[in-house]
């Protein structure tokens, strides 16, 4: 009996198992047929909405600045050279690299013994020439008085001859008396002629003495100049550079001893392109005295000075392009000749322009503005200037519009965007992220929460992603496919 009971129990369990398997197969077959009979619907495509930073295009008058690089140099630079060779017997205490000197200060002195002796000799020659000139003038005065006496004697002899001839006509005079008067007159004429010759000789002597005096004065001036050349003084106040001599050294003629630089009269020279140079010209074609600002960045410390354009180069250098411009600096504290600085030149103000970030302009010279339906429109603009990371464009076609400040590969004409001001600093979405509407977000959240087959950790991760402002597009498509539309 026990065996029969166990056999019947086993047979019953086997029959129940087979029945359950048959029921399971029928349920699976029915569900598969129902699934296959349903029409597969593609998920509804949803438009992506991208977030974009925008800026209101407000027309204004902007003063652009042209940037260049230049070199500081001194307007007054003098090479101190030896006019004559010799031994340096004395140097100023501050005759050294960087030494400050004042105008008229004695810088160097050469051996002056030979120069002083030469000056003394020519001074003696000058005194002798002056003495000869004075003596010749005194002799001329005496000769002129002697000539006057000879003229008076001649006139007296002429009257005596005329009187004898008059007596002869009246029958009182004699031939012998007339001949004697004529002889005396002839002697008087010879004496008067001799006095005139003496005066001419004395005048020639005076001319010669004047020539000798002039030559002596020239020699004296040359000797004095030679003596003065042996003493070098500062032509203006400044600082010494490139000092190459020491006291007691032998210096040849025209050798450079040092260079004198005026550190208070500085200017900057910088080169600009021809197009930039044209923007600095006035209506008459002359260079405007535009304001400039120079900066020197020294380990984070900025040395700055302002100035004004003074002139430009007369010709383009060989192998160079553009134009070389010079600007005079005022109060250039800390700057030295030879510093390499950046230069900012003020240009004439430009009216009716908009300042935008450089990233707002595409390679075709267009900007993206937010149009109807918050869709982007490409608008060509005229680029006027580039100012570092900014650009100046004409406001004729974009005045009052919202302009995208930074273009990305996903932002183009016709794309719908969510405008965000620059103050909010919204993050730029990546191309695989989309922004959901509140209705779409609610449907997806309800589907995830009602799905019992998802693990709890995976469900929490999906809900966290759906709560973000932007959601991965691939995840949204996958959930919509599982939802069946």
C-alpha cells in the first residue's frame, strides 16, 4: 500500500508539471503572436534646443586702439670722442657707466703742455704783428704830413714862377730869374712825388701788417681751440654709457670715450603696416599727432608712459615693410633706451559700431542673431577693427538684435536656441545633449518610476539624469522606444 501511494503521488506531480509547461508554452506563443501582430511605430523625433549666450547689439561710438611693438630710444644721444690724441691726465669722478653729469661739467682732460706752449708762441707772434702794424700807421701819419708840406712848397714855387713871368711881361724881370723859378718848381714837384711814393709804400706796409695780424689771430684761435679740445665738457645733462677709457690711458684722435644719453628726453619708435599708417593720416594726408601709450611688463609689474606721435620715417628701409613712426614720451619713469615695449595708438572715434567678442564672427564674416521663434539667423556684418579678444563691427544690420557671443559647430542658421545673457554664464551644451520640455520630462520620469524590471540603482541614476537641465539624446531615444512612442 505504501508503494502504491507513493507511485500515485509521483504520477500526480508529473502530470501537474507537464500541465504547467504546456500552459507556459501557450502563454508565450500567444504573447509572441500578439507582439508580432502589432505595428511598430517609430519614436516621435523631438527638436533639440541649444542654450546660447547672447548680447544686445547696442550702437555706440568707440575709440579703437592700434597695437604695435616698439623700442625706447633717446632723442638726444652724443658720442664723446677725442678731437686730438694724447694721454688722459684727468677724468671726472662720475665718468663711468651710468654716471650722471651736468651740462658744462668737465669730463676728461688731456696733457696740455704742448698746446699751451703753442698758444704762447702764437700770442707772441700776434703781439709782434700788432706792433708792426702800429709802427706802420705812425709812419704813414708822418709821411702824410711831409706830403702836405711838399704840396705847400710846390704851390709856393708855382706862384714864384708866375710872378717872374709877370715881371718879364712888364719889362722888369730877367730870363735868369725865370729859369731859376722854373728849376725850383721842378725840384718841388719831384719832392712832392717822392712823398706820394713814400705814402704808397707805407700803405702797402700797413696792408702787410694787417695780413700778418690776421694770420697771427687765426693761429692764436687754432692754438686756443687745440687747447680747448684737450678738455672735454658735457654738452647737456645726462647719463654716460659705453665708457671705454681709464685715467692715464693713451687715446688716439676721434676715438670714442663714451656715449652721453639724455634719459629725460625719450621717444619710442615702432613699425606699423601701410594700412594702419593710412588710418593715422588726416584729411590733408599728414600724420596726426595721435596719443600713444607704451607699456613694459616686468615680472608682473607694468611700467607705463604716455606720449604723442611726432614724426615718421622719410623712406622705407631696405628689406622692410610698412612705416616707421616715432612718438615723444612724457614722464617715462622707469623706462630706459633699448627697452622693448608694447605701444597702443589711439585712432579717430568710429560712430555707430557694436563691440562683440571675436568668437561671435564666423569665417564668412557673419554673426548669428536670434530671430522669430528663437531661431538663429546669419547676418553679414562689416568688420571695422580687431581689439584683442573683441571686434568692432558696423551696427547697420544688427542694431538692437540679440547676437550670439560664441559660435560652436552646432549653432547655425535655423537652429532653435534658448538665449541666455552673459551675466548668467550658462554652460554651452555639447552636441549629444538636448533640453526637454516639462511635459516630456514628466512622461519619461513616470515611465522610469513605473518600470519594475529596472534595478533600483539604475532607476535612481536615470531619474537623476532626467532632473538635469539637459539630458543625453541617446538616453531619451532609448526610453521613448521602450515606451512605444
